[in-house]
C-alpha cells in the first residue's frame, strides 16, 4: 500500500536540520563552510534513515507501506547519502581559518576517516546499483556499510570545532541521530533475525509448471500473518545460502505454511531439484502491507502476472463468502499450462461469488494490459481500486497506462517482488 508518512517524516527531519543549521551559524563560518557542513549533515541524516529502515521494524512498515517500499527508500536514501558526501568532500574548505586549532576536540584524524568512509560509500553504492552483481554476491559486502556508518560518525564527531560544533542545535541533532542509528545497527546485526525466527520442517515439495510448492509444518507455534504477506525462508544446511523472501501462498488459519517458488536462479532451482521432505527451515516474518481488505474502495481490480499470483492466492484462499467486495481478478500467464493453480482459482471464484476471474494468456494474444482488462470490466476504470503484482515491466506498463486513464496513484497498490 502506498503510504507517505515515512517519506514525509524524512523530509521533515531534513528540513528541521537545515533550519537549525542555518539559524545558528557559528561566527567563524564562511558561507562555503556553512553550506558544505549542511550537505554533509543532510547526507548523514539520510544514511541514518537508511540504517534505521534496515531494522525491518513493523512501525516503519506502517509508515512506508511495507518492507519492499522500506528497502526502496533505503536504497534511494543510500544513493543520496553518497551524492551529498561527495559534494561535501569537494566543497569543504581545505584550509582552516587563521587561529583555529585543527586538533581542538579531535582525537582521531577526522579528514582521513571521512575520506576512507566516502571511498567505501561510493564503492558500496556502485556495487549496490550494479544489477550484474548477483544478490548473493552483493549481500555480504553490503554489510561493510555498517562499518562505514560508524566511520562517518567518527569523522564528524572528531572534526575540528569550526566544522562541527557539538553543542550547537544542529550538532546535537546529528549526535542524537548517530545514537539512534548505532542502536538500530546493533539491533539489525544481533536482534532482528532472532526476534522473528520461527522453526518449521519440510513436509512436502511439489513440482508445478516452472515452480515449486514447498509445504512447511510448524515445529512450535504457527506463524501469524495476513493474506498477501511474505516471509524470509532460510533452509538449514551448509549448502543453502542466505534467506530468500517469498509470499505466503497459504491462508492464515491453515495448519501448514505454503510457499510457491518460481524457478528463477540457482537457489530456486536447487529448491526444485534437491529439497527433500524432513529438512529444517527457519521462517522470518511476516512482512508486507499488500492488504486489499483495508482499501477504501469495495470495487477492486487485481492483476497478477505469472508468479505474482501468490499474494492473491493467499487472499482468495482466506476470503469468506460474506465478503462484500466486487473483485475482478486478471491472472496473466504465458500459456494455459503455465497458469498454476488455475483450476483452484476457478473453483474459488465460483464458490465465493464476488470474484470474477479473467485468465489472460499471452500466447493467445491476451496480455496483462489495461486495454485487455478494460474490455472485460462491467464499469469504468475510475470506479475501481487496483492491486498489482508481477514482473517489473508488466507493473511499470500497467502503472503508466492507469495514470493515463486518470486513476489516482493512491488507488494503485503494487507489491514489488524485489528489494534491490
Ligand atoms: C516481497 C517479495 C515477495 C516475493 N514472493 C515470491 C513468491 O511468492 N514466489 C516467487 O517465486 N518469488 C517471490 N519473490 C522473488 C524471490 O525472492 C526470488 O525470485 C528468489 O529469491 C530468487 O532467488 P534465486 O537465487 O533462485 O534467483 P536469482 O537469479 O539469484 O535472483 C533473482 C532476483 O531475485 C532477487 N533475490 C535473489 N536472492 C534474494 C534474496 N536472498 N533476498 C532478496 N531478493 C533476492 C534479486 O532481486 C535477484 O535479482 C519475492 C520477492 C520479494 C522481494
């Protein structure tokens, strides 16, 4: 769900800092010093926001509209951090004014720490934005960013007083941010994964067309989740690498947890080829705010492309016959054979009564496009609220067509199946 509170809070924080910084400019500052330290401070605040968002805390999911959105903001904030750091570096006066003691309050060489952190930040950004570097290769090096954050704190806390006035209003704000960011970092590294971990055993591994359904039995309590939410799945064993996010395709209330995983790369292929019943799995979650039940509009259009079906599958499996929404569900797949769970969807739609299913098969000329949806809807496009999940090109195309048709952005909800 699109939520703007989080973005607005970040903007408000930055504006607050700018006002404080410009309202109490130290006497010895030249304009260049004021502006350069301002940019450095904004960069640090954005980096702190990025660090805080990595905690995956629920309160931020509510503010940003889900973990996928939090990671998008995390990435954008990280990019701007590097930009501000670079401009700060090139604009900061290299000579101190006459009479200023460079070692005042300085126990470490602030400039060198700043330089080292900036180089690491720029390398980190390059790696993060380079799609050719696979997720698994990127994941561990990305953890160096925690060290970079600590280095940046060391840089400004040890800067000569002319550049960083510890007891000025904006200086105190940066120190408070540094404390909160450090607590967030410690929590992410040592607490986050323990808080949400739940143990399961693999009960069944079912092969579907280009996908695998993994059925998990809880060892203790069952995970509590809402339809459409996702979780990180970590298969235990040396040969299994990092956790991967998957939408829970079963309904809350079932005594088993089901994930439907499309075969895409090494990990999902290994699931299909090697995963055996009896193995142990840790599931961390639930996350996500792709919740159609709380939408303002009772007339809804759901559009799923390929494996983007999973959140809708959970919603349909959980839906009660008393549900008063009017739902038009376009399920797009390359072909009839690739449309997994099609028979179950048809019978759910028939039983529920309020759901109309439109299968769209591209090999038959029916693509997941708005014109194809429009010709099937009984009402005008503007009467509905939209929920979309599928491959990025499909989602981007639908979003732009819906905007052209005059649908407001707040009426379009998207679940992104990627964090990077
Ligand atoms: C919120 C969310 C829900 C998802 N739900 C489903 C689902 O229900 N069914 C489904 O089939 N797929 C789902 N995915 C996608 C799934 O996570 C990836 O397809 C899977 O991790 C690919 O792993 P791979 O190593 O086989 O493929 P690769 O080719 O290595 O990766 C393909 C892409 O998947 C992403 N990815 C890979 N590994 C990870 C990881 N450890 N953590 C995060 N992203 C990663 C990267 O963007 C990468 O570019 C979901 C993704 C997200 C973010």
